[in-house]
C-alpha cells in the first residue's frame, strides 16, 4: 500500500510539475508573441517612414531635373545673347571710321 501511495504521490507531483512547466512555457510564448507584435508595429512604422522618404527623394530628384533643364535653357539664352551682342559690336566696329 505504501508503495502504491508513494507511486501515486509521485505521479501527482510529476503531473503538477508538468502543469507548472506548461504554464511557464505558455507565459514565455505569450511574452515572445507580445515582443514580436511590438517589433512588427515598429517595423511597420519604419516602413511607412522609408516610403515617405522615398517619395520625398523622388520629388527632390524631379525638382533637380527641372532646375537643370531650366539652367540649360538659361545657358542657351545667354549664348544667344552673347552672339547677338557680338554681332552688334562687330556691326558698330564696321561703321566706325578706321
């Protein structure tokens, strides 16, 4: 009888230990899940910020391209103006007495 009672008590203790370990494992898994959720929220936030930065970079690139195009137009206008001025100066020089 004592042996059977001891075995029964041991089985009860083993079952209690298993339940306690199961509870600890569940708590750890829930803790990890909560941390994963927090990290996922941070990653989602960072993704949104990166997307916003990408959009801004694209806008700046478009503006730079526009400014470069305008600058080339201004340079072309300056060259044309210089050519016209040179033509006027040459014409004045021809009309002056030697």
